[in-house]
């Protein structure tokens, strides 16, 4: 039979495991290039198709670009460079 104290101990143990797991992983921030008229979900899916390793990101930052530049797609080198590749500040 399961008692309340057993459930409480199990809950505390799970919380401790989650805290330990989070301590060893730094915050992951991802920049996603997107056109002004592009839907956020479409931009995310396009980025994740090119970079599946970014799916577990903690923070997602949209970088707005001209439509012609956004249509070119996102290569790893251009995404990592940040604002230098299109003259934005």
C-alpha cells in the first residue's frame, strides 16, 4: 500500500534529480533569422530543419531581416555570425 510519506519522499527525490540535471547544463540561446512577414512557427521549423540540435534551446531570439535575405535560408556559418552578415546592428 502506498502511503502519503512514501509519495512525499518520491516527490523530493525526483525534484533533487531534476535540480542536479539542470545544474550541469548551461543556458542555451538560439538566434533564428526571420522575415518581417514570415510566421514565427515557420521560421522556427525552417531553423530546426537545418539545425536539429537547437530544438532543446531555453531561449529563442528572432532576428528580423529583409525578405530577400530571409528567403536565402540559414547556413550554420551565417547564423553563427550574427549581425555582421547583413549590416544590422
